[in-house]
C-alpha cells in the first residue's frame, strides 16, 4: 500500500558537466516506483562523502555515472519506507531504513555467503549505477536495505551507512587488540572522526593527525589520546613514535590520499604493524611499498578495506544506539547542497556534512 501523500516529483542534487569541473543543481526529478522486491524510501537526510566527489569528477578507474543514466550520487541515506513492492515481507510502510554505498549484490556467491559481499562481482554501487541519496525518494532492494534502530537519529544514522561502517570494517580487519595504538591522519574528517570514536569504544588508543584548533578540540573531545597539528609540528611521525612507547603505531588508518606519503613513518620500529588503506587516490597518483626485507624483519603489512558489509553497518549502528558514536555534523538544507559540496571539496569540513531534505 502506498502513502497517498507520495508526490510525483521530489528534490534532488543533479550533476551537470560531469568531470573535474562538475556542477550540481537542485531540481525536481520524478519519484521512482518500487519493483516487486524493492521498497521506496523517503529520505530525511543524506551524508556527503568524498567518494561522491570522485563519482562526479570521474577520477577513479570506474565507469562514469552517466553511462548508467545516473545524475544524482550519494550513498549515506536515512529515512522511512513509504511504499513496498508486492513480494516484500521484511519491511512495512513506516519502518525506518538506510541506504548504503552498495545498493545490491548477487547474494549467491562465495563472497556474499561470507562477510565480504561488498566485493561481489555483481555488486551495484549506489549513486554510480543506481540513483543515489542526493535524491529524496529512492528505491532499494528490500533484502539489502538496512533497518535503523530506535535511539539513532537520522542525522547520526546517515553517516553510519558509509563512514562509520567503513571504519568499523577496517578496524576489525586490522586485528588490533585492546591497548594498541591506532593513528588516524585526517582524524577530524567524516571517516576519521568515526574511526577515533570506534577505536576508543573498542579499547584501542587513538591518535589524530590534522590541523587547526577546532579540529584538535573535536578529536580530543571524542576520544583521541593525542593530537598533532601538521601545520605546527615539524616532525609529526617522530612525535607519534615518541607517544606510542617510542616504538610506533600498531596500525595507521589512511582515509585521505595525501596521508599515504607518511604512513610508513608512523609505524616506527613496531613489529607486526599495519597500514590500513581506506582512502581512494586517483589511479597512478600514489604508490605504497618498501624493500621486501623490511616486511620480513619487521613483519609489517599493508592491507586495504572497502566499505562496510550489512553486518558491519548493523554493528556500527549499535555503537551509535549505545551512545558511542556522537552526532558530529553540519546540517545543510537541500537547497544549499551545492554550497555544502564546495566546502567538502575544499577540505573545510570537520566531521560530516548532512543534508536535511525537510529543511
């Protein structure tokens, strides 16, 4: 049954001039109709992610949005189900629901049967091959839609769909133990600030690297044991090594491509340390590696993780439900989406920008 108040059109951020000089315009687009196995979600909020910029600039080794007829990116949506398809049994109208970076997978391969369904060969990426969460009304496969628990606001839930669940996946795969040191270059960013909070909640000892007094206050308030301003500190890696028992971090979580250049230095002489790759640089712009002997004698490793799985997202939402992920965001009305994107592009956002469709 459909809510009689579902409109024929809705507001959306639509991309023009796809590429490095892209432009986003807020305009009315048709409200989609859910298929038999889909739900229609009215989004209240969407987070803005750096990956959205990559999609719009088309600077990754991926097809263009336009090849799939998509003109609205976004993959951090939180809202309410307003219509269900004929075969849907796990959602009803009025249920809260979230949209993630992965729109759907095949559900029938080895990866989907394990905990790495986001690497499925048949994966469909939200905002790239299907319309994303810059559009207020979106359809989602019922089986891959995330229920949002009570006690987690839409403003908190939206960034959990990507930034928090992505960080949770990386923290789990790092295999850190309570008391281990975790370094977050760009710690005040949308992904980094979630990492600091989750690391603290999981018993690790987070250190943030960023710049400005505002970002220092934010990181320390949310759990970082130390903060180093790369604009003021001459040797940031050296100071990190001193702080981490004189040996170096157990793991460094790189969310911003520009931070890869110093990643090895944060490890010091720590045996068994890890570099966790999260941020996506344009192809060919960053190379990581060292003499193989260094890997042998220090037993360190470099690993990459993609976005969070269904299970990761559920776990991250539970941290939020228990008050361990604080609401760190700037709220913008949908009509000012282009302005918020420009601020994100310039790297001036502490935490996450969240768009309010109802403002």
